[in-house]
């Protein structure tokens, strides 16, 4: 395993190509590090500046007296090699190259030279052509998107490894907005030396990472990938989305990260064999990650639906019937008889349990408790259409109490606007997984069951 | 065609079962009408009250001297028939029955009695077991969800016909939050006499309605449906989602709206034949509706992608390759040569056009204009990952200008959190269709092409 500690918890960073000009990559990099709560030392390097954002600036990395753990390079492609040589002289062995303009635009010669030098001198390099790296626990922040444009999430357990910086950051931004928490974010670009597999292997042993999301366009070394992933997926779930599945998409990867995309069917088969959860699109990837963020291991695949909207119950049943691995729970007669006694005759006790439009908090409490005690139920999908007038906001406490005591995975579906978003945000803050649509929740439950069985 | 005018633009409404008690259905109904800008007269009916929300209350509909265009009934199922007889005596021929507790819970006897009386006396009845009706142009508001829980959208051109009130209102709430505008919302419940087809036929001739969304669990009269829909889809797009497609889901529809769901394949075939756009889930239904809300008729099926994130471009190509009816546009050599001259060498001019992470507003303007002029391009999918630092907010004006002058449909994909939501909201307010994920936009473009070709 390659030790990538210095990419996530360096004690000192040199920003080579730091800039005084607001908005420029080399300026944003320094500013982000300053505004993050990163505790290491920051050394801007720029031959033409004395100070950058009030930090002393160095003409070359060789002028820095202190030890440098990580060098971040944001200088033109043509002078990258020269700069790496200086880093090597200074014994900086961990290098992150932001700069683009290598194999992805046909400049393979330059990238090969780089690769040769790196390998010969036992340097660890991530990049080139990357957005950067974030560690939400150490607060390391080396991505060049301003914090005013991309809010950083709180420290959590999802790590996201992405070949495409833009795809990664856009999705990270959305997930953060939805209240999800991350461990690490790694844009690895052209993967000239350190590749996706090296990073996944490292994350497999990272205690902060409980679930790994992966956007890849190509795999550098298939055999290595298979060997490593087989191990990692035993320890934690890996959710992957493969860009370039079509012939035309495959062509587009070449001009993006210089990847040869390879055949989709081959990938798909390998993913299945390795117990990698394959997401069809970015939305699914996030939906799957959320369920692993805080979920228990289910005992089986039988889902009970509880709803206050009949149509939503039906659509959920339909969605479950489309999965290959979920089935509808069949409540015991005991549970059914008990619940029927508790509820008015308009309530249907079956699967779904339809608490109907005039359901109050109490009906939910009764239904959930009965399902938790029923051995025929493995997973609960709870639809709470909070638009109905008899539900009060206290239901968030009630749901949190029930869900936290539960040994069965429970997810909530709720759809709506401003008020429902508040309702869901409160639930998310209590560590409860919520989805907007029934089919989303069902697909996520299916991914959960797929991973464990 | 059944004239449903009184359900959407009555001059006077009696709320039978109006209540003084806050939160009760009969109270919410009166309150909603009062707080909407509905211009007709409101007559609460309740034998036990003198005043409700400061309105004079009547012991019976027979005590009202003025003419009543529409009676809304929210009284127990057992006394519905008695009340309808009074309405008939008063010559109220348009009746909306909110009350549940009929065939959907096995009470078919009562529903049959109701049906017989209604038909014999030539009354137009929508319901029972409905959420109510909304007309966003006349401001008629007869749904029993409080305005504090469910915000009403602005007047627009989407009409939503839904067998499930809860499914309908939750989706309406979300769409409103996302800035979309509606014409009418009709929850039609058990469809005892007036059914989904009657309502669709009416909407087919409604000048406010440009696109019809439909959530159905069953179709009452297949022959009538086919005859009417064949005509309506020639005039405007109908997007339908069928609940109860699985055997188990089909069973659940029985206890929801008393519908026999029927075989999915049969429905699917009929929908295709009638040029009804079939949505797989509620999310897709909304995504499709949005594209018809403001879209031009495309000249063909060739999509050009413009992006500032390579990965997003690739995922879009993949999504297009999954559709049956879209293909990637091939820019003319003239366009390619022109654009290559304009851009730095890191930009890829192909399909996708990858403007890369340092794209500014100007690059977008150049790329869009070139694609608008290129006859090989029919549709444009524009990815704007607004997290990148060189894009400024003025791009919203630029995009609006380009899109409004365009005769080719253009949709925008943008993913992110708070800042991106603001960015998208501004675009939506300018009448531009935005999506969160590439696959969503692609599916919507595919639905657009499916409808016209």
C-alpha cells in the first residue's frame, strides 16, 4: 500500500504557483488553506512576489528552510518538471499537480517525461489535471474552487474519489447542501503514477472513511484494481459510477482525462464480481451513499411500507417489484389484528400500511412499533407526506426516537417544498436518511441489501 | 364533452360540512378559499354554527337564497346522499365530494347508491375520496391542505390530474418550490361518475393548459379514454404515470381508490399508441413537464453538449446513448474551425464541447452562438457548473438572451448547493428549464423528441 498520509495530513504545504491576483488558481489555493481550519504551515512559492495574502512568499521551494510535507503545483505544464526537480532536491516526496495540459490534450510526451522522473526518484504524485484534495477531518483544503462558490461539508464518513474534478465538486456541493458529511474528497485526474486503486486501498484502511464513492472513466491497472477492491469491499461499501459506458462516451474520456474507457459490460461484470455497488448516474450514487452513511445491516430483504398517501404506497410497491432483490414483507396475523384494532376503518393494514390523509403522529408511532416487533419485517420504508394538517413537527422527535432504537434499517420518503425541506433537514440532522421520491428510497434499500447479501 | 366550468370558475360555492374547529377539513376548506384571491361568494353550511371564520353559516344548502354553482361536500359518508338530494332540490348540479369511506374501503353499496342518484338526476360529480381542486388562474382553492403546509404555485400552464390526492399535492409542492407554474390541479379520487377521461377532455380544450400531467391507478372506460386521448395528445402533450404496474401494486390500488389496475404491458402499449409520454416515476413526470412548459418544437433529434466539466460531458453522452431517439450532433467543420480559433488549446471542440474549468461567460456565449448557427444541431444541452471561479452571475442574463432568441430548444444542467440553487432559480424565473443531473435533462429531451416525432 502506498502511504498517502502526507496528502491528507501534512504538517507543511508549499503552494508552488501561488498568486497575488484574486480569482486565479494560485490565489484561491492559498486563500482556501488560510480560511480552512488547517493547522499545518503554508508556504506560498512565487519568484515574483514577496507576500501573498500576508504570508511570506518564497522564490523557490529551495528557499524554504523548514521541512515540506506536501507540494501543490499550479504552474504551467511546461515548467512542471523543473519545479518537481527542485522539490526532489528539497526532499519533498509528496506532490499534487493541479495543472492541466498533459495527455488529456494529446501532450503525452510531457506526461511520460514526468512519469519517468517521478518513478525513478520515488516521488508520490497525484495528478496532473486535478481539482485537488480535501480532508474534512484535518481540514486540509487544496482544491481551487473558492469557498464562496463551493461550501465545504462537515466532517463525516463518506469519501469520494473522482477522476473528474468538476463532476466531483458539483456533487459534493449538492450533498453538502442536503446535510451529508464527508471524510475525504480526492480528484485524481490523469492518474499518471498514483491511480484510483492506490487511493481506494488507502481509504480502505482509513478509519474516517466508512463508505467510498467512486467516479472513474478508466482503470489504469485492471489486475491491481481487482485484487485491491476484493479486499476493500469486504471492509466497506464501494459505490462506483463509470463514465464513458457508450462508444461515444468512451471517446470523450480520452480528451478529458486521457483514459481508455474500455467495454461497459466488462466493467459491469467485474464490479458485480467484486461486490462494488454500481450506480447508473450521479443521483443514484449519492442516494446509495446516504443509506450507508448511517445504516444498520439488515437481517433480510423484506420491506414494510408505511404511508399516509395511498398513491405513494402504490408507487413504492411498484418500485420494489422492479428490484431484483427486495420483496414485500407480509405482516403476521398478530400484528395485523393488533393494528386493525388501533386504527379507524379507513386505514388499510397490509403492505403498504396506509394510515391515510388524516394520520396523526400517534398512528405513525403505533405502526412503526408494530413493524419493529414483527419478525416478518426486515426493512421499513416510511412515507411521511407532511403536507397533511394533523401531523405536527414533534413527529421529527418521535421518528428519531423510533429509528435510533431500531435494529432494522428505516428510511423516510417525503416530497415537497420549503416546509418539507425544513422537516427533512431536521430529520437529516438527527442522522435519519430521507429521500424525495419512493423510487429513490427503494433503489437505495436495494443497494444496501445487495452489499450485505 | 362534459362542461366542468363550475368546478374551476364557479361564482358561488357552498362548503357543506364547514367547521369552526381549526385544522378540521371543513375549516381548512373555508380558510383556504378566504385566503386565496378567489372572487366568488363562499357559503359555509353547518347546522350547528351561525358563523364560521366570520362568514354567515347556513343550516342547510336549502337555506341559501342565492344561486350556488358548486357544492363541496366534506361530511361523513353516511349522510352524503341526503345532502346531495338537498343540493339537487336547490338545483346545484356541480358537486365535489371530498369525503372518503366508499368503494376504496369496500363500501361499494353506498358508492353505487350515490352513482345511481347522480346519474338519474344529471348531476356532475367529482369524487368521492378526493383532495380537491385548484385553479391557479381563477384562484379557486378547494383542497383541504392548509396553505401553511402546501404553498400554492403561480398561475402557469401545467395541469395535473391525479387519482391520488397525496401523491399529487406532494409533487405540486415540490414543483412550486422549484419555480414551476400551474394551470389546474384536480384530485379525482374514486371517479364514480366523472372520470379521468372527462377531465382530460375538458383540459384538452382549456386555453390555460399547455401540458397535462396524469397520475392514474386505473382507467374507468378504456374505449372512451383511447378516443379522447388520441385527440387531446394532438393538441397538447400528456405525460402519464401509471400506479399499480406490478401485481402487488395493482392489489394496493384496490384499497386506495377502488381501482382495478390492469396489466402494465397493456397500458404501456396503449400509451405509446396514443402518443402519451409515459413517466417511470414522479421525478421523471416533473422533469418531462418542465421541458414542455416553455419549450420549442425541435427540428430533429441531434443534441449538442456544451460543458465546463469533462466528466459531466461524458455522463451526458452516456445518457444520450441510452435513449432510443436522441443522437449526438456532429458540428460542421466550419463551426469546429471557427471555435478552435477562439479558444485556448485546453478546450475540446467536439461533442461535447468542453470549455473546461477556467471557462468564463464569453466562452459560453461563443459556443452557444456557434451551435445556434450550425444546422447540424437541433437541441442544446448546456452544462454550467457554476462552482468555477471565472463564471460571473451576469451569465444568467447572457444565457437568457441566447435562449430566448434561440429557435432551438436549450436546457441547462447545473448541480450544487445554496449558490447553485440561487443561480438556477434566477434562470427558472427567466423561463429557462434547468435540471440537476445530466441524465434528467437527457430523459426530458428524449420525451420532447418522442412527443413531436
